[in-house]
C-alpha cells in the first residue's frame, strides 16, 4: 500500500496468521495446485524458521458449480466426489513433502 519495501511486522508480536484459499476439488490435482501449495508451504516454513508462531489455515471449496457439474457427469453425489478429490489432493501434497496446515476446514470428513 505504501509502494515501498517495508519490514514485516505482524499485528501480534511473534505470531502470524495465514489464511489461504484452497482448491476446488472436482478432479485430480494439477501443476497449478502444486505450485500454489508449495509456495505457501515455503512461506509457512520460513516464518516458522524466523521464530514466529504460525497459524496456517487452508480451506477447500467443497460445493461449487464445477463440482456439481462433474458429479452430474459421473452420476456421483457432489459431496462424495469432492471428498474423494480432497483426500487425493492431500495425498499428492504430502507426496511433495508439504506440511499440513494448522487447520484445514472441510465439512465432508
């Protein structure tokens, strides 16, 4: 906002809260999912390395037009479809050695 580099100062000294909008799970993960997740994983690790207490929250979009459309195409329940691909996403990101967020709100599991 100031159009210049500034030293990072969290609202609460020593604590950082990160909220990251997660993926919409209606199919298998792709490179863009990995790029985004790895980028925030690096930031999370770096802030922890600097000594901050980090609360990292990443959500899933579990009901969306894309999910409903794909569920209709496959004849599946939208919630079940989303749940399946959310679990697959977490497995994929774990395979990339990404640390799980502190909290991951997901109403289906």
